[in-house]
C-alpha cells in the first residue's frame, strides 16, 4: 500500500474528526494488537476496554470513538484520530491507500467476444470469459475464471471475484400434458449498477423476457444465487448462501443472512433484515426483520441496535 497522510485525506473526504499527536504517515493496516508504528488501525470500543486497547497498541495511527477523546492520549510517535465511526473511517482510508495499486490490464489468457466492450482502466484475469453482447464499465475488476456468458451489462468500479458466473439462462420450464418439460426462452440481460461487488462462485441468471438487476453499491457474498428477472436494490448485502427465486424484488439497503431463501415472485421492502436460514414465502414491508421457516416478523422482539445497523437502520425509539 502507498503512504498515507491521514489528516489530509480525512479532510479531503469531508470526515468529521479531531486528532491529537504526531501527524504520522502510515503505509499498511493491521489489527490493534499487532500493529506497528507504520500501520493504521482502529478501535471500536469505549470505556475501560477501549482505553486498554488503545494505550496498549503500538500503531502509528489509531482511529478511535469520539467518546474516548480526553480519556486517552498518544505516545510521542503516534496519532489518535477521534471520529463517530472509526470502523467506517478505517475502510475509507484503506480504500485510499489501495487506490494507486488497482489492477489494470487484460490477461492474454482471457477470452473476450468481438461483440462485447471493455471500459477504460479495467482488469480482466486469467481464463475469464466474456461472451456476446456484454459491456464492462470503467475501472471494473474481473478476476480469474469469471464467466460473463452473454447479455451482461456491468457498471463502473465493480468487482467480480473468481468463479462467478453471470448471464446464463435461468431455470424455467413449461410442462406438456404428458409430463415432458420444455425450456422457457431467455432473451433478457443481467445488469449491474456501479460499485457492485460479486464474491467467489456466485451465480446470476439473465432475465427471461425482462432483465435481472443488481443496484448500485450492492454486495453479494460467496455462493449467492440470483434467479432470472430478480431485482435487487441499491446498497444491499446478501450474505453467503442466499438464494433469491425468480421475479422477486428486494428493496434498497436490505440484508439477508447466511443460507436464507426468498421464494419466487415476492416483494421485499427497503431496510429489511432476513435472518440466517430463514425461508421467506410472503411479501415483507419496509423496515421489518423476519426469521424462521416460514419467515415471520420478529422486529418487536429485537432489543439490540447492532441488528439494525446491519441494514443501515436506526432502531425505532419509544416514549
């Protein structure tokens, strides 16, 4: 990673922060227990636990909660930065450190159709296959052995990790009276917005008569399956093993737990949390939390703010 002037970068990013100590430059990241004077780290804890972690760390720069200001002080070679969300600030600074190291170039072992287009500043890895009628936006990274089978429109600044497959036909058949199956035609696209990340071995089917959509900023963990004609909104997190049936819609800023399933054709609202292992067979309104088989609302039973933060929600307050 490249050297980082933390104070200058945070100022340029418009982050609300205070700082104390030496304006040390760092060029790597580490956990608060293992960090050295060359490293950036963060501490989420407050009170005595936060004090113990921060004062015992050798990190060059520590991002701390604002509640710790005046309770803890840096050593002579250290910088302490106080902000509302040190974990998010850490992520943003790490992104800036990596920006100059982004992969660029097309592997000679990649296979790219003459009917497809690749934007500027992209990276296409070994044995990646980009089929007919695909478009890849600027500064997008496609790792080794990714398959964009056909009709894939990928936005800018996306990341698709190894083994993912996008643009294959969905699973849809009609049955004759005698029981034989006839495949339903698929002429639609897979469309990814900007800043989408698809992790290893995901599968996203192209639409049948309409398109499959993944909104800006949404992240799919490994082994997620998205069926044909599904629409996933902006800034969602779908964790590993999530399966979404065809023609389902998921609203913005929603979160699905490990190995959850969403039935064909249902509508999931905005800011929804689906618990791990849940089987969702009915529509879910905005802001709900569901769990179980079949999934039912448990929002009235949830008492911890951490659950709400997964979907970017704020817990409702009562008076």
